[in-house]
């Protein structure tokens, strides 16, 4: 080997060693899987897509920064796509749209992680106003995008067409594709295929083997916390021991740094601690109890207890939750009851025949609609989004079926259990698969509550069926009322009260309150609502 050849060899080795990402640029295959389809790519289209892949890798430093953001947010993106029933392959679209920059703005004034214009955002129940911009919220915007994509896929039964409709709109995609790809599971890509889908394939090729392979930092992790307004990022910064500037940077959806009253909000921040590629740490507010050492059965099923706290999942215009066609409950059309009333009156109010409403919600004719509970206005599902549910004190088969939007008959059949009397706290019910004949239902220890402070009864005699009155002034917290049932208490929600304040009053957790009263992830309660609270 001559001197010049040796120099070139050494320089080449140095270049490869100093730019490891460039040395590992993935190549576009002739055939690949996408969602539930096989994508076959001809040579000319492969070269076109490869140019986009190469461009993504051209600047190693820039690629690394983007990949760090991807690894930071992707567990939440995957979780929300999965909850709506959208294939996880669609996760690469958020990289294509915004590079996971929360306040990205396009030339057409599309905003946020998934690049929504305001009108489209409102179609998928995102809040966009002077206080909140859900387009910059990774949880809500991903859920909105998932709903949008799933709705369009219902038209085409083809995720490629649904994906292109994200850029063209449903009308534009229907005009472009017609029905020639409807229900097709093998797609041929060539020079005439839509550019948007080819660019998407480039992002899939570029990132699919990189996600999870590079840590954001060995000492950092993303934490997601459910918070309830009214509050501010300044107050929350003190609570979670992070800087206010950091919370503002990570939560640009809070437009002016303040969080209004109403539904709950997903707050995210980076915390020191080893980061693995697992779903972001999700903490409820407040976290007062920790599970003690658990048996193998509890280790296996305890995550179901955590998951249950996010159900029922409420989306949409929650400020008008008591009106029809405003919210979805577990991805089904639903409504919140404002007052306790008869089935006939409630069904008439929301414009549904009483018989149909009873059937949709598995209700007996003599039952009443209860204030503060969610009801469905379309048919419930035969199985839930999650696999199991751990029975909590006071729950019934009906309340569990409503919590997850699963038909009562399906819940009973899957678990071979027919009566509420057969339910026991700690039972692990199956929400998807049928339990085998003769197979016993597992039972785990339900996290115990702390002692409940019992209200002093009014000195005046009460009738047997009357609850103690609530007397309060603006300077004094109301004393909780309680029923004469020995195993539970009843609290009447007063103006200005939050779940957190009520949980502190009784010495229980927010999660327990939500579980006992079927309160969804939005933490919506209304004045006058009766909350059930169980004694230890």
C-alpha cells in the first residue's frame, strides 16, 4: 500500500468512527409492512424515498436532537394511539408533521405536535382558546389525531388512504383515491404514488430501528401528571420541584401559564432518574399511598389498578358534557347527567327513545339516571381496551361495565359471574378474553384507604332516611354529610370544591374517589353531585 492510499484509508476510518449515524443509514426495502398491509415499492420509488431518508440523516447532530425528542414523547404517542385503536405504525406521522416540537407552526397556520388548524382541532374535541391550546399538548393532540385518522379509515378501510387524508382532508382523499384502494391489503408504490405517503415511509424507515435505541439521558425521564385547575405553572413548579421556566417550555398548551378550572390536564416535565424506553411515568394527584410488598398475583395484576384510574376516558367539549353530541366516553358517544331524574325525562332531554337508552346502558325500567354519572348514547363494546379490572369496594357489575363501555352481558359472560353478590373486592375480572370453565377468578389485595374523618351529626333529630344537612359559610369548609349506611358515606359537592380538596377532607386518595364514583380522567364533578366514600 502506497503512502497516499494509506492516508486515504486512515482518513476513511476516522470519518466512519466520528460519524456513526451516517455509517448506518438504513436502506429502503423492496417490501415492508405498514399497519395491516404489505407495501411493495418499485426501484424508482425506492430511490425517491431513499433520498428523503438520506436527507434525514445528513446532519448527525440534528438527527440526534430529533431522535432524543422522539424517544422522550413516543411512549405517550403509542399509548394514545393504542387506546383509540390506531396501528402504532402511524406514530411516525407525528415526526413527519412537527418533529415533535410542541409549538411548531406551518405556513398554513397549522399548529402543534400534529399540526392542527383550529377548525380541525375543534372537530376532534381539542380546546383552542386564549387559555388552553390542546394542539400543543402531547396527550390531547395525539388522541385528537388518532380519532381523526380512525374516522377517515372507517371510510376507506385502508390506513394508507387515511394517512394521506390527514394532509388532503377526507374530501380531497376521496377525490384522489376514489375507492380503488378500499380494503386493499397489498399496495404497490411507484413514481405516481402520493408524495405524502412516500415521505411518511421515509420517516418510518429512518426511525423505526432507532426508537428506544438512544436514551435522552441516562439521568432523565419524562413524567406525566394529571392536574386540576385553577392553578398555575408557578405553583406546580414548587410542588414538583422543577423550575417554572421548565414547566412553561414543556407545557406550552397552558397559553398564559395558568390552568383554569374544569377538566383535568396532563402536565409533563423531565425529572432526574434513569430513562428506559417504557411508558412515561404517570402520577395521579395526589399520590398518597404506595402498594406494599405484593404477591406474584398482585405483581401481575396491580398495573390494572393503575390503568383503571384513567377510565372512563372522556374527550370532547367537556364544558358542555351534559348536552348530547358534545363528548365521547371511552370513544363512544355519551353524555353526563346533570341531575338525578327518571329515564323517561332524561332520554327525552337528549333526544333518544327511552327503550333504546335503557338498552344502550343496560338499565332496568325502574332505575333512575343519577347526577354526575356518564351514560352512553351509542352501543357499548363487547370488550374493553384493557385486559383486566380489579374490583373495588362498592362496585357492581353494572358500574364496571359502564366504566369501560363494555356490555353488561359480555362482562358477565367473560367472567362466568352473574350476580353482584358474587363480587368481592380484589377480584381480577377479565375485560377481553373469556375465562375458562372452572377457572377461579384471581383475587389480590386492594390498596387500603386511610381512616375517614366522620362528620358530627346535627344536634336536631334526623329522620331515618335523611342525611345530615350541609351548613357552611364563605370562610368555613362545609362539613361532609353522610348516610346511615354503615359501610359508606355520602358527600355533597359544594361550589368551588375539587376532587383533591374532597380527598384531603376525608383522608382518601383522588384515585379512590374516582373509582368509587366512576369519575373519568377529566376529573369532572358538579355542584350538588353526591359522592360515595367508603370507610376502611
